[in-house]
C-alpha cells in the first residue's frame, strides 16, 4: 500500500506546494488538465522519476471525466465498425484497470439484451456474433473469465431476475455479456491523482494555466489571484474539450453524451445493465446501468455540439425524450419524465477530421506537437487513459530530452487497490475505497449524512483531509456524486458544509 501521508491531497498541502514552486521555478513536465488523461499523465511521468506538476483551473474530474457512463469498456463497438486496433487496445486497458491498476474500483457488469418480439433472428444473430467477438477480445487481451465471465444465452426467468423491469410479454430470454463498470469515474480520477502525488507529483487544483508555450507557462492561483511563471522542459496539454483554448492549433468536434438518473427501486433494483437496441441502428444501444447510491443511469446520446464549450453541459429535451422512448420499448411499465431524478451530460473531445456525424468519428487518441512546442493529447476515451498518458509522456521525454525511466504503469496499483476482506466495514465503503476503507472509517463517524443516502460523515471528512476537496461542490459533485440528484444535494449540503469546520 502507498504511504497515505504522501498521497493525501488537502488545502494545507496545496498552499505549501504552491509556495515551494515559487516564481521562475523549473520542472521536467507540466501537465495542464485534471481529468482522467491529465492525472494519468502526471502519474506516468512521476513514476518515471520526472519532476512533475499538474494544474487544473477548477477541480479534479471537473470536465468530461465525471460525465461518462462509468464503464471500463472493452471496445466491442469499435470492433463492429472494423477498428480492430482500438478495440483490442480498449480490451487490454480494461484488463489492466480491472486486475492491476484499480481492481477495487471496477467490477464485472452483466449486460443483458432481452430477446423481445422486436429483436428478430437477424438482430439476435448480430448481437450473438458481437458478444462472441467480445469474448475473443477478452481472451486475446489476456483477461481471465474469472474476471469477466463468458457471454451466454439465458432464459426468461433469469432475464427477469437480472432486470426486473423488463417487458414480460413475448420475452424469449436474453443474451448476456460482461464488461467492466467503475464504482464512479470521478473517484478513479481522484484516486489516480493521489497515486501520482504519492510518487512525487505536485497536484494543484484551482490553478489556471495562461500564456502557454512548450517551455513556459504563467500560473494563476484562482483563489488568491497570485501569479507565477514556471519553466518546464515539456508541457503537456491534457485539457480535453478545452484543448483548443490552450493550443490554438487543435481542432476538435465535441459531441454530447447525455444520461438520465432514475431510482433503482422503481426498476426493481436491477443487477444487470439492460441493453436496448436503438430502432433503425445496427450497432447502437441505450443502456440502463445499475449504479451506487440506489440509482440507475440511462444513456447514451451522441449529439454534435457547436459554439462555446460550457463548464457544465446540459441535456436537451430531445435527448431526454429519445432515451425514454428507446428504453420504454423494453420495459413492462414505461418510465416518464416525472421519474427522472436528475440528468448529466458530457462532451467527448473528438478530433475534427472533417465531415460526418460525431457518432462516426474515430475514438482513437492522438498526441500532437503544436507550432509553439506544446504537446497535446486529445481524443480517446476513459478506458484507454493509461495508454494515452504513456504516449504523451513518451512524446514529452523525447521533446524535452528528459532522462526518464521506462513506463511502469501497466503494473502500478492505485491507492487502495488491494481489496480488504474486513467484515466490520460497510460494503459500500469498501466498494468506494478498497484497502483504504479502514483509513476512511477512522476519519469520522460512519453514520449516513442524511436519510436514504448511504454516504457517511467519515467520507466527507476524508474528502477534505485526503482527496483535495476545497469546497462543498468538490464534495457533493465530484467526491461523492450526491449532486447528480438535486434533491439529494440539497439534503446533503449541511453535512458537506460541516466537513470544512475547523479546516
């Protein structure tokens, strides 16, 4: 296990490290962006022995990284479109994530395609072939069936058990496959940021980057307004959909992916993701994904976005209607807008290759060096963050002539990665923190912060003492995800405010 004092991020450490950085400081690698790619890059660089600083104008996981489907996706969709390379890369990276990097944060998620009258022989055959191809991907990636079970067909009774809300009329059973699911995407980002800190990286939130070139950046403490200039032998732009604001040479074509938040109890507390084919499409589905905090996430859309990039994207009425209409084709009792507890939407930072729908744009990542020397890593997706980071650091090492060791992140566990078998701790706590659950329990009371919310006071205290939370938004919207449901957020707000008392 990592030294927890070395991995702890908090306001005191932030102030100290900003002061130590000083004006005209020099580092090996400066990473701009505290999303999954940025923290992965900082971890890769720091674990190679490079003096590394990561900055983000807002908070860890402030952007796209907290708005995903929370899946460690094995790349089956990309195989279906003929992109064998990215499909295999996704399967390999999923295996690394589930068995070495963060086995405590990822579980095998059953995905059920119900065989209803709307799914004919041709559609059923396509899905079955796809699932068998997914099995082959898993095998070639070296992931054991004990980690991700083989796909199979199940009877109607089993389908109903896995997804109790499924339509019974005409149900002939279902096709079942498995993928990886994160307990939460923002939690993975914070965990990797802390792991980078344990390896010596300086991780600074609320620090903006301005006047960026390939060897210098002006940093501004967004809390105090103080500025400093820092020199770096390499600068890596990992700012996602905002990459073009850091490097004007970058051209992105973002697409919005929207999810709805539904109460799990309303849907019979499913244990499998109900996977519903989109009418008229051969390779697109809507997913109803069981999640933590008694919720189900329903997604996903793919809508082109033009104009200024918002800090927090908003779901459109058309997307909400589309998701409800599609999933209702497979439900016994339709869900309506009144059942929706909340919505969230994220923007995919897709490379603009000219023309075509965003759904057809490549999910490959690219590492680009701009005319001013900045190295930008763009595109890709959450599951392949580690490979994106490795490629970005390789480019930074070459560009800066840095004396770095080889990449070690394929076998580098994140903080908390060893599972704990303690029977005395709440299962939800172990699911969210792994081997650190005992440390979290020692941070405060293990009583729920509000009725119907299984987050404890200890977790809020830990967010402040170890996870870099600076204000209540950090706690509610990113460390715990309570904020995805506005009503829950309001009820949890007093407890979040008390977590900062005495800090």
